[in-house]
C-alpha cells in the first residue's frame, strides 16, 4: 500500500469524500493486468500505474510506478511517500536495508504467494532524468490489524529528520522512527514501511517478483 504526507498537511492513506482530496479514481483498468489511477490533493498530482506479468505458481510478477508532481510551478513542498507491506496473521517479512537507513527491499513468504521479493528502486526525475535527491526512513513494527495501519504510522512520526539537498537549505520533516507499535495492542502481523522524502516532480518504481 501507499500513504503520503505533504509536510504541513495531513497524512493520507485511504481516500474519503470528506477529507479534502479533490479527485481520485481509475483512468484505465482491465481488472487484472494493468491499471492507471490519478489522485489530486491540494495541488499535488499523484499518478499510480501497475502492470502484471502472469507466470509461476502464484499469479506472476508485477511492477508499480508512482509519479508525483505539482499543478503549480511555484516552490515544491516537501513530500513523503510511505510504501508499505503488511501481513495479517500469516506470512513473514524480512527487511533488506541499504546503508542502514533505506529499505531497499522486502523478502517475504506467504501461503498464497510462496517466496517473494518486493524491491523499492531509488527515485528518478520526471521524464527519465537521472537520480533524484531524497531522504529515507524506515519502520518495522507489529500490527494489531490492518485497520490500525494509519494510526500506527501517525504515532511513529517524529519531527527529527533533516532533508539536506546539496547546496540548499536544510529542512526538518516528520520521519517514521525505525521501530514502533501500538501500546497495549498485541500484534497479529508485521509492517515494513519505506519512507521516501523529496521535492516533486519525481518517479518511483516498485517491483514484485
């Protein structure tokens, strides 16, 4: 799944009619192999695209591209995208960290999927440009149920992370702490979350093998 946060705004996860998201919906979708979705949220345009390649014993591989840009040409706000994988009762997840801070991949096993690897590629600029500067945080936590994911992530945010692009002013932002949970609620499953903080426009890709 995906959550996002324009710093200075609210953490978004599910789209509700009354939460201020001006527009969302599928532009194209065949119900199985591909889909394109667009969400507009207070000047942010968030486009998600997925394509699936059938094969193997568990439905095949897929890749997911998320493109973020602003409608206006003014200064871009800091934006955090939270890509997450969660289990609910069964299955195991193992983080694959890069430099101790970036969740590069999740290696997992589940009854329905067998063994799988979910890989988070570093962001690039729009239109195939090279690497895009970003800050990374990750969260590993037990979850009492999937309905509590938003609360768990919101509770783990701390305004102690620093976005420091080369040659530009440093800015503080809300980043998830590396471990967390909800006190008093026994975990039923696992959550691994990859937070990417950057200035739009950018393109991010996730692959599931």
